[in-house]
């Protein structure tokens, strides 16, 4: 059973940084891709970044490109999301999920829409104050 646990959220001032972690288990980490999503109050879930663990291919949504960096530590089966230059619009609950056969955020979103991603932890809240 695929399981993920997100951590690292918190309260930060605008312009600050946070690093989120997604600890995964229950699958062969290198065979999967992992993505980060976020959902702000009253808004739809947004896929923001993904990484293919086997080859390290990454992709980002335009909303975070240049500010966020996704990485993975295969030895620890953990994916990280380094978030810099945070602004209040980044306030949301952040989730990670795992799946196969995607290397772009667009493809990841399609898989999420069709229920092909697994894990979906409890999320970690990021609050950015102005």
C-alpha cells in the first residue's frame, strides 16, 4: 500500500522560505514519480511540481517555477519541496502523491483527475503572512 507523510509546513513571512518533505513507503521508490499539490481555501487543488524518481526529471507549474525546487533522496524514499520567495498566494495545504508514467505537471494532473495517483497524505499547512 502506497503511503506518504507530508511535513515541514508552518507560518512564514512573505519573502521567506520553507522546505517540505514527503516520506514515502509501500512501493519501489525509483519506479514511481511523486508530485506536490496544494489547495488553498475556496480554491481547487493545484498540481505544482513533480519528479520522476528513477531519472530525476522535474517539472513545475508556472505559478511556482523559479521559486520552488523539487528533489528526491532515493535512499530515504523522500521527496522535498524547497519553497523560496514565498508570498501570501502560496498559503495552502500542501499534499504529495505518487504514481507512474508522468514526467510533467500536466500529465500528473490528468492522472490525479482520473484517480491514478496514490498516497495522498494528510497534508501540511503553509501560511504566508504579508
